[in-house]
């Protein structure tokens, strides 16, 4: 049975750039956009064209560059925004305008000082106007996570009738629990007239650390687009992490959902985005962090050396990492020391290993990590007669 495809909508060039200090110039954006196309994303949100002349230029240049990916420009539910976005996207082979408005009680009352009915009117007008420029129009219901489901369904139904092809259901504040967000998507699938004419999309933020879980829950309940960023970069605590979504779906084939992403490019793409944006990847970041496939506990190291799958559910090569790392620390056991020593040419007998291990522990207690050069030094200091078979 063929798997359902979830489209990957990548927004590091728009939402990711809203991180303080993560400003990209047009050249950098073009390099990243080209890599995202190679990676296999379906939609690139290239920017917010009306926000600045520089952003307009970047969106326009990306629209000229990529050929097999939809290029999307963000707008508010304002005609001038939409017109400017259409102008920026004029050279795109597959243009999309992404327009929308806040729908939660908080947004309606405090941000817009208006009524639910007026919000629906503005939403419909925005989608209808965008439709005069492009066929592919995505509507976002900002703060949908805190919007009453019945009202949200009414909004969705109205914008579908106006021509929306994608419905973005953002958990803008990262408030929802996974079951709650999944049920919201399910409610819309079951209660919105004409929902078969549009794709439901998840756009989740990570304020409570639940962005990926919420997005997966949304996909399980019928969403077929996930909006995310490489490394999870984004405003405040960040967005849904692209690499996490891709590998969750790959590691759970029983969900019968997959993406078009070439996972072997994930690590190098992560490094590229980190370098261009000046935003280091946390060592413990899932999938692409430097510790994601590193083992320093003796019990874990012994298991991984004997059978990698004992403590790793993902083959590092599947995400573009050469191999797992056995990191030597004071918590490491004899198996790890013997393994690392063998890699640099020392075949230690059990008796020799016991002697060297005592010397190793004394050294490791004084250092955060023991490197290959240190192993040579430790063995030389140990009262054993052994020479490395690997030339130094």
C-alpha cells in the first residue's frame, strides 16, 4: 500500500529570520533556497515581501531561481500586502500567496477590536483578492490553537468558498497539547463543508516543547502539510523542526505517512543553515545535534559496540552523519576504551586492558573528554609492553 505524502512547507527564510540576530542577505537566502530544493521540500516560504525592499528583492530572486518547488510569499489580510507579494512572485513557476488574520477571541478583541463576523469578511476578501493573482492561496487563521473550533470551522468554510487551497491552522503561541491539536484538525476534517478542496496544514510553535508532537498529531488526524524549519529555528522558542518531523514519520512506518525529503542531506543542511544564520545547533538537538549519535556512558557504549540498534533507533548514515561516536569520559567502561584503542592500533588483551583502564580512569577524572592522542599517552604511561600498529 502506497504511503500518504505530507508536504513539507519550509519557512526558515521567513519565520526563521524572525529570530533576533538571524538576518540573512539575498545571496545567503538563495544558497539556502537552492539547498532546500535539493533536500526535497515542497514549498519554500521565501519571505514577507511588503516588510522591506530587501525582503521583496529576496523573494523575487528566489522565485526566479527554484524550478520544482512552490515559492510562497506571506501577507496580512491587506490588499496592498497581497498586491506586493504577487509582484514579488511574478517569476515563480509555482507561486503561492499566504494570507490570513487572527481568529482567536484574544486577537479579535484586543488586536483588531472587531467582531467575529468582520474577521470572516476580511478573511474572505483577502483570499478572493489573492485569487485574482495566483491560483494557489494559503489562508492562515492566526492563533487557531486558541480559537473555538466551531468558529474556526466557519472561518475555514468561508475561505474555501472564496478559493483557498490550503488552510494553515497555527498553534501560534505553542499552547496546545498534542491530543488537543490533533482533535482540532480532526474536527475541521469532519465539520468543514468543502474541506476536500483544501489541504489542512500544521504550523506549530515550540513554547512548551510540543511543536513536533503537535504537528505529528495533526498529520495523524488528516493534515497533509507541515510547516517547519531546519533546526527548529523561529520566533521565541522556535518552530517545528523539519528534521524531527521527517525522521518521526520514517521511524514509524505504521503511520503510513511520509515526505519527499532526502534525509541523507539533513545534517549538512542543518550545518549550512546554522552557519549562514549564525545560530549554533544545541549539542543535544535531536537528529542533527553533535551529541545525537554520541555515547559516553559505559553501559550504553558497550551495547552500541556490540549492536548499534541497542541504543540507536536511527542509523546515523540515514541523516548524513558518518558514524556514531564513542566518547571517552570518566563514565566510560573497558569496552569503550578497548574499542577506541583498537581504532588507533592497539590490540589490548584482557590483562593489558585492566592495567591501562586504571591509568585511564586517573586521567579521565581530570579531563572532560579523552582523545586519541591522550590514549597514546595513557598507554605509554601504563606498565604494559604494547606498541600501536598504526604509525603515529
